[in-house]
């Protein structure tokens, strides 16, 4: 009897921990969304539609595989170039080149809290733009991995992803976010580097969007012709043994 009671108690305890995962494709070929909350699925489909709509003007393939999984907690480990573990960071979204997966912290789940974006509370619209950011990484990566072109480095990838993120926002939300960071802009391609990015990633995003409005950077990134500050600096410091951007990025997660 006691055994049965214990089993029943364990069963009761396990019920709230059981999360049902569903799969959806937003009625698009090559798309797989794994979610447990309808709200997240809706946001993912909106993000795919809006990202594609914006990127349609560029010569980039948009029928590539997209795999998005929503999670109730999301941590990524950082390693240095020798593969030694540095730290674990909690993030809202990430794209992993090794398995082509986009992971997103669920906004539909009550168990999660999405941190603010540029000091503004994350609304559904901003959340959709965050998913669009990761989708942009995925599209750009697939595009360059398929072609033999120059593989963009970290700063270049983030430049592209943030530009897409700001482009899919409504004009009023975008203006609200940009108005808080009026003074921030890139003066040249050299300034677009991973040090500026790591100093304040979202502020880097504001600067990327502004720069892309007056430069042909998006076209150049897609064509593999955009040379970011990281590469320019590494070339200046090089004697003869600088790894090519393709080698340096064999493994990448953004
Ligand atoms: Zn990113």
C-alpha cells in the first residue's frame, strides 16, 4: 500500500514537469519548429515570413533548412581558441553551425523571463525580431557554406543578423529603440569588429543597422566581399601564419 502511495505521489509530482513537445513547419518546406507553446510557434512562423520578406531583395537562397527549438532555459558554453572552457552564459537565442540548430528561450512559457532589449521590455514584436536575428545567422551560414566564398567572421555575422533584426521591426518600434542610442555609429569597416561587438552586443546592432542604411554592406556580406575589422586587423598584425577566415570559423555558435 505504502509503495502504491509513494508511486502516486511521484506521479503527481511528475505531472507539472512533463512538457509536451510539438512539431510544426509553418506550411513551409524545409522548416521544422519544435515547441511546447503555441505562442512560440506563432512567433517563429512570423519571424520566418518577415525575414524572408526582407531578404528577398538579395541574392541569397531562402529555401534552406531551418530548424528551431524552443527551450525553457538556454545556456551556452564559451571556449577559447584552444578549446578550453571559459564560461557559461544565459542567452535568449543561439544558432549553432555544427548541427544547424537555432535554440530560442521560450517566451510563451511561464517558466522563463526574456531580458530587456536595449533597455526596452521585450514585446511580442521584439521577440519575433530576436528569432529573425537567429534565422538570419542560419541563412547566411548555409549560403556561405554552400558556396566557396569567404566565410564571414563573428563581427560580420552579427552585423548581418542585427541588420535583419532591426529591419523586421515596425518603424515606430525601431525609432523608439534607435532614439536611445543616437550617438552610436560606425565610422568605417575597421570599426565593425568583435571587440566592439563584445563591448555591447545590442548597441553594436544599432550601429550595424545605421551603417547598412548608407552602405552596401548587406550585398557585400552575401557576396563574400565584406571584410570586417577583425580580418583587417589580423591582416595588419600578420607575419605569414594567419589562419584563413574559413579555418578560424570551422566551429561557430552565435
Ligand atoms: Zn547573433
